[in-house]
C-alpha cells in the first residue's frame, strides 16, 4: 500500500510539472521549465522510493503498469478540474483498454 500511495503522490507532482503550465501560456518558456523542474524534484522524491519499496512485492513490469494506470487516473481528474477540459467517451475507452492491459500483466495464466 505504501508503494501505491507514493506513486499517487508522485503522479500528482508529475502531472502538475508536465501540464500545469498550460494555464500560463503567456509566461516565458524558460520560466515554466524552471518551475516544472522544481515540481519534478518532488515527483522524484516520491517515485524513486515507491519503486525501491515496491520492487520485490511487484515486478518491474507491474510497477510500471501501476504507475501508468495511476497516471491516467490522476491526469483525468487534473484535466477536468484544473484545465477545465471535457473527458470524452473515446478517451475513457482508450484509458479502459490500458487498464485492461494492466489486468493482463497482473493475471497469472
């Protein structure tokens, strides 16, 4: 559970670092790069321990899959609440297919 919580926190920082500047398009690119790097520092402070603690409980492929599914979940909420974008059916369907891939990676055949 620690791994999942650290990955969620990491992805919140990552999403703001990568996409938060889109609301500030009037700012100079160099400024938003520096701010994004600063935010990304905190992402790494959570992501690296998440992977270190989770490896062994999960395989590397499973860790990456968990991270991607969390990323899509966090991004969906972010794009609606922060960027004010609509989430269309085809986006939800695409995300669901990625979640289905996660099922395959965790399922023992």
